[in-house]
C-alpha cells in the first residue's frame, strides 16, 4: 500500500475519502443499501488477475519484446477494470457519488498491480 503515498494516488485517495466521509452511514441508516451492492468488491478480482498475469507470463529476456498474447491480456485487464468502474457507478443508482469514491479507492491497487504486471510482461523494470 506504499504506492498510495505517492502524490497522484495520495490526491485521489484523499479526495475519495473526503467524498465518502459524510455519506458513510447514510445508505445503511435509510435501508437503501441492497445486499447485492456488495458485489462491487468483485472489482478487486482485477488485482488478482493482474498479479497472476505478471507471474505466469513474465518476459525472461529483457532484450526481446514481450509476448504479444500477454500484452493483449494486460490491455484487456486495463480496459476491463475501467469498464467495471463505469458499470458499478452506473448500477448503484442513488449512491453514484459514493460509488465514484469507492471505485477510485478500489482502482488504486488495481492500477498498481497492472503497473507491476506490465513491467513483468515487457521485461522493462524500473
């Protein structure tokens, strides 16, 4: 979780937490929260998918270009995670501001995992 302290992620995290703070208990007090809204946490499966891709399809030779199939999977995970964010924000009617803040918080570790998996797949380490 150290990447959250870097300036771009820190700003996103603080803004999301500020947006969540006044609304943290409102959905539960008014009983508007539906049990299936907990499915929003399935977005974190993109984190596991990115880590698995980085572990299972590394580029052993940094002088060669990465595996095209692994790069395609990486881009698919990237666009899939963004589409998932949009879907969950759209689906949680009545909680859209809350959903935007939550998706910003959930997207931060996914982006970190995609960054590390991208370095593994391409072989270009920092």
